[in-house]
C-alpha cells in the first residue's frame, strides 16, 4: 500500500506495524494480522495477552474481520509488481491474472499463431451454432419466430445471440424486461462464406434444409452437436471434425482483418446497434463491442463480445470492469477502433507489432509449443516474452532433415524387404504386413495401462486418507476411555479400577475406533492393477 503516513492508524497491525494482511478479530474487539496472531500464540503455547488491553487470547477465539475493515483495506491503493500501475488492493488479484507480457511482431503471427489457429478444427459448440444442432439454437427455434427475432440477430456474415457461458438464455417476457432494465451480454460469431450456405438461418424452408446433390461440398451437414453443453466453459467444449477452409481467407482473429473487410464490419456495427435499440431500447453510447486478441484455440474464429447497459445500469458491469484493467486492455480491441485502424491503413493488423499480457499459459502458449514441438517464445526481461519465428524455422528445418533421412532409409529398407519377401513363403509376408497392426495394438494397450495406473493412484490416495482417518478415530477412542478411567466417580472410584480392567477399556476404545475406520474404508473399495472394475 501507500506509505505508512498515507494509511489510517486503525488499518495498521500493532504486532508487525504494517498494513493488515488477512486480519483476524479478537474477542476484545481488536484486529491483528492472522499470521501475527498465530505466531504469537505459537510462541506462548496457545495462550497470550492482547498487546492493547491485556485480555487473554487463544487460537480458538479468532474470528473473521469486520466487513467494514475489509472494505477499507480493499480500497487502499497498491502498485502492481508487473506493470507498476496503481490499483485498488481489492482488485490486485484480478489485475494480476494476465502477468506475462508478450511482444508479437507481424512475422510471428504469420509463421506461428496463424498456422496454429488454422490447424485447430472448429469446436462442436461453434459448429452447432452454425448448423442449428446445438441445444441453445434448437431451444430458440422451438419457441417460434417472434422469440427468435427478439433475442437472436442473424446477418449475412454474423450470428449474434446471448452469451451461453454466462448462463444467459433469455426467452420469456420477464427476461426481456430484465434485459431492458439491467443490460446484457451477447456474442457475435463471424461465419465463413463456405459455412453461410449451410447455416440454419439461410435456409428458406424445410425443402431447402439440404443443398442439392453436387451443388457444393457440404462441410456442416451431418454434424450433430446437440450433446454439447451450452453453459460450459471453453475448456469443456470438444473438437468437431470440421476443418477451417483456407479459401476465401479464413478470419481466425482480428489479425486477419484487411481493408476489404471494412464494409462487412461497418454493416455489422450498425446492425448490432439497431438490433439493441429497437428490441431493448439501448442507447448506442451504452454499448461496448470488442474483440480479444489473442484468442484461445477453441475460439479461434473471429468473434466479438457485446456488453450493454439497461435503464437501471447493468448486472454485467462486473464483466465490463474486467475490461478496464491495464492488463486486460492490452488484449481488448473495440470495434470502432478496429474500423478506424483499417480506414487509416488497410494492412494495419497485418503489419503492426502488438504487445499484450497473456495470463493463461496453458490455454495458448503450451498448445502452440506442443504443435511446433518447440518453445517459440523467447524470454526478454521482467515478465516479458517475445514470439520467436526463428525457433519454429529451426525446428522445421531439423524435422525436414529427419524426414529426408527417414525417407531415404525407408526406400532402402523397402527394397531389401521386397527382395526378402519375394523369396519368403506367403506366411512370412502376412506376418510382415501384420507388424504395423501389432504396434498400433501395443500403443493402445499402453495408453489403457497408463489410464488404469492413473485411476489406481487416485484410489490409493483415497485409501491413504481412509487409513489416516481410521488412525485418528482409534486414537480418539483411546483418549475417551482414558477420560472415563480418570473421572467416572471421583478419586475413590478411580482407585477401585484394577489395571487389567483399565486395559480392557482401552482395548475396547481402540477396537471401536478401528471398526469406525474400517467402516469408512468399506465405502471405498481399493482396486489394484489397472484400476478397471
């Protein structure tokens, strides 16, 4: 936080002298850092005196801090250790979700990110939205044309509908009134020209549901995505069998936009503003339309997020607030800004160097590294990385050399094999042909064994937990029996207990605890070996 003089005295811990860190409330009404109190009690065998009024403190007397104090602490200004911007203490955790600063030159996108994006098929969720087989599209179509037009916008190039990941599926009159009053969160997906001919909103009627035989190659037809969970996150959605067409140019993200796309973007902008104004009475200055860059692999088709206010504000302001973070702003591009950049320079996004914070390393950096079989990002300094196309080029050259060597060896081996098989009996030829099948079968068995081992380890962890619990119950039973020995009828009664009777009671307590532990273990049988029941 700011300097000590800038912080109120009642926000400072008496024990350490610093601003409260995870404060705890004492029975006497004073606050201290949770760590400071625990340290004090550890040094004093679990009992200490409050430094301010001398009242007795124990570890069992700690209480959560008062909400008013926590609110004041969260309002304190702190400095981000990454970008050095000043933010609220309560926002620092959210602010630091994107800690890695990436530098991406135009060549890096052409040689690293775009090849990776194009290698990713469409997710089943996206395909289902395009061909109408997803649960959310079927839901709206069953409600009728009027409801569909109220909540879903379809254009020649975009599909706009409520964002399903927000658990946002408005359809009733109450939902309509809620949007008018509280705002909403929509998504807009660009639809490739090859997909538009098969999209559900372009089909005139039942007789047009399927294109005429030989008219064009079908890409979406036959893809049933009805089982895809519409409310799930991007990490749950599965891949489809639909590949991204390369012609005409596929727009994976805003990096692929050119001056030729300006008419499409301008028309889309006006159509969204008109749709929100006519349906929900939303003023254009209350609408935010933006694209994130870079996109995750499963959403690597150009799409926009649409957040808008209602007459009473918006319940989705918490999502808009994320966009105000300096880290998030590095990945946020508003649609008006994109249009303005393309007007000034039709090749702006093809030529520019982008700097952005990338937080979820597993969502993009790791998959790209796996795709190229190398780490195509080079560390510069201070949380900053640089996409390095040369690393990919070196890996590709080495792979080509290996392929050439393998190809030469295979040709030579094939010649020798053909000569040997020509002189061998037919059974030997059949065994040679069966070798690839045997290798594939062994690999499948190996994968099955690894999966079984993973399950066995999980069950072993659970069993260890049960053993620990059983031991705890046994010890607890023994302590209870000792307590019974100590005070059932006072000193005189205790003196009448013989050692052998005491031993019997202790043994009974241990057995009772053991039976309780085995009862817990019985609920979770351990399976050894492959872990397959």
